[in-house]
C-alpha cells in the first residue's frame, strides 16, 4: 500500500550551519628574512590559503605576521611554509603566539616596518 504523505513533511528543518572555526596566531620569523621578498611571499602564500591578516618587517631584522582563518591552514603555514620561506630567505626560528581573529573580508595586507 503506497503512502500519499509528503516525504519532506517528516524531515525536520535543517539546523543553521555553524560558522567555520577560526583562529589567529601572531608569528615572529627570525633569520635572514628582510630584503629577500619575505613579506610579499608571506602575503601571497597566506592569500592562497584563504587566510586574512598582515605581515611587516621589524627593525630588529625579523618579520612579524598575523594569520587569521582556518586552524588547519594556519598550522600548515606555521609548520611547513614559514620555516622554509622564499628561496633567498634563511629562517632560523618561527615563534607563534595567540591573537584575536580578524574579519576574513579584510584580506591580507603588507604593513610598514615597526
């Protein structure tokens, strides 16, 4: 015996999708990282991963960046990409610390030296 009931009537309305997890990390990259295109490389790499934030040189010769977005992509950036950097760079340390996430629509910015 076929049922004439609407099959969608028994399906509860879908719950709102949770917002994707976001986190932010501030990193200081040490070594031979200024004057070698590290800021441009960082901005391009972060954008390719869909991360928001910024990067800038520091007067002490290090590079500082704020990475905000998908936790797995931030982890990839910190553990696999920043320690290598662009071809002319020599990275000796990547020092992360927690930070507040930024709005993803802000994109990724190259800032002035501090």
